[in-house]
């Protein structure tokens, strides 16, 4: 079979890499892909925009694409699955109606309330003065979220009233465009965050290995929120007994409530959780796609062919799929970012040492790279995700940092404490 992967990040490089390990996958095409997917054997990048649904559909039909995998949330929210399904194409990723679980935090919060899913208490606002008045009554710390998609940067954890007012003004001031014209203000939850990505065919839902990621730019979880600076799996903070609770109290009610709303949800449902000090899971947010960089830590441990899992979801026979097979041990991914990220940063900087890093056993997933005049250069804020697999967390994390020592580009930045919570 030929497979099409839509997207250009580290997640999409990891998806293409894992799909190519299947004996059934002959070739993978990436739209638009990156410098890493360009170097994968049996993988080709295509110069199409992820917003060009017509072009993507035409390519898939002409080239007999058996499976199309949508990586990022934006095209899902814009209805790419609906469009491609109308062309009778097999698509892994929810419809526009299902993608609302990520594209509108207010919509997702209402769904959680309907499904009795444990989550933070919240209110929705479309007026800055009303939002500020609410925060003054509730007190701080408090969480301010832009309702719509903001590339992982639309959430502010305000520890002071001044920070809360600044976050409200930033959203309504237009920094996130229309995504910030409606706010969800939530109570502040304490504990440790965990990511549970699950695959579903709309009837059955199966979790993948639980992961933990690092959202903030600075060591010690300080500084601005990012798309993610590193991740590891499986996290010991979600043992099997807790995963059973998450399945019963969160994942299954979410899918059942989507069905009640006549939404046929097939793809990934990703629950971002807070595990409270008492050990209870509460949903911080739902996402409608694979996490980035969690995917780069989870997929290297998956032994079941990924295309089999995806096709079972699309064809609504996930209940017939044998239990997923996982490698023993652990995986850790450390993101190498451009200097200045998540603010302004340079592009077009030469990269060196990737082959040397890979010779040490690391998997280097490209997130923001491209090939320019036959040279690999930086092309984004998050540039690389360096992943290592080991028999233990200590081994995986040490190998990832050892491989990072081989790689060089001007101004490169990475957190030095990925995995500190479990080491």
C-alpha cells in the first residue's frame, strides 16, 4: 500500500518512519514533509500546502493512496477529513465535527460536563471586563485559555492577578486572532501532567503507552509555553490500575458522548491529564491528533504495525485487533529548538552532526528543517527531536543527551532536565 502523511513536523517524520517499517507499506508521501522525511528511504515530499485539500485529494486519487494520515490539528479543524472522505479516500483523523474537541476548548468543556468526565471547574467569556471581574472574585493562581487553536501557546497559568489580566488582554487584544476572542478560565489544578493518546474507531477506544511531556521553554518548568520541549514514555505516574480508571472514567465516556452527538470519531483522542496529589486523573484538555513530541517517544516502542492499527480504526474493527505489542524499556525525546523560540528566531542555519548522533543509536526526528541547495538547514522553532530507547529511563535519557552532544547549529537551545521527574 501507498500512504500519505499530511504535515511537516517531528510528529509527521515519526509517523512516516514508523509506517515504513510495515511489510505492507510500499511507499510514503509527505505533504509537505521536512528535511528528515526527504532523506527517508521510500519516502517522498510533495510541494503542496496542508490547506490545499483539493490538491491533496487529487494526488491521493491519481496515485492510488490506500491510507491518508493527518498529522496537525489545523487541517482537521478545517475539515480535511470530511473533504477527503467525500472522494472515497481512507483517512485516519476525525471529521471537522469531532475535531471541535480541540479546536474549541469551550465546546470540549461542555462535552466533558455532559459526559461527567473529571475536569477543572471553568467558565467561558467573550468580554474582557467580565473575565477580569471573574478572576478577581476567584483569585489566583488561575488558568486562562484561548478558546481556539493557538499552536500550543494559547494557555497562561497566572500566578498573580497582574499576570491573569495581562493574559486576558493578550487574548482579546488579538495575539491569537479569532482563537482568542473567546476565553475559557479554569481553576488551577496541582499535580503532575500526563498525556494519554488513544486510538479509536468511534466504538472502541484503546490507549497507547502513557507519556509525559515538557511544555515550558525553561529548565525547572519555567518560562513561556511551547509546543513541547521533550517527552518520555511510558510514564510511571500512570500505572496499569490508573490507566484502567482513565479508560473507564475518561476515554470511554468521551467516545460515548461523541456518539450521542452523532459524531463518528475515528483517529486519535489525546487526553492531556493532571494526576492530582491524591492520584486522581482530571482532564486539562483533549486533542484530536497525535501529540508532538509524545509521538516521537511512543512510536519507537510500538511493535504492532501502525498501518494495521490505523486501518482497524478507519474500518471500525478495532475490537477485532489483537492487543498492541510494545517493546520493553523506555524512550525519551529531547527537542532541540532555535535560539529565541517560542519568540522570534532565525531560519536557514546549517545543521551538522546528525549522522554522528544516529550512529550512537539515537533516532533524530526532524521538526523544523528543510534541504536548501543540497544542504540541511533549520526551518522552524522546534528544529529536531532526538529520541533514544533504552532498557531503563536512565539509559534512554542518557543516550538522548549523548547524541545531542554530536549535533550543532547556531543558537541551538534545549532543556537539560528532560526526565528529571523520574530520575
